[in-house]
């Protein structure tokens, strides 16, 4: 986790499975209150529960009127999110939008 001017950055681990969901939730809760940028560039595998935790966090940041973006995403992360029916295009940093 690296502090930035506009908020904080959370670097996701390579495997986000059922065992990682609680830890991910706790990390996100500890960062609440300021803008958040998610670096998912190292993600090789993400389960549906962790995808749900991330989308819940996005809604929480939206309610808190704080920015929530994905600064970097791996192909595996983006493809899995699409497969589970989650559209993150509006959350991608301008530099990585296609």
C-alpha cells in the first residue's frame, strides 16, 4: 500500500480466492475515508466472492463520495470480472481504458 496525493493504493495479491476474501475486506475497510486506487496487475486468479467484495467497496466509496479506480489490471483479472458479469470499464484509470 502506497500513499498518493489523491488517496491510497491497494496492491492485490496474485490469488484472490475464498480464503483471501476476509483479508481483502479488512484491507479495504482500513483504507476507507480517502480516495482509493486498486492495482490488480499481479492478479492471476480471482474468485466470485472477492469480486463481490471489490464491487461492494466501490459502492461504499461512491456513497462516501470518494474516488475508487483500478489503476492497473491484469488480463486474467479483467477477463474474470467480465465472466462473472461485472463491468469495471467505468472504474478504469483513463490511461488503461480501451
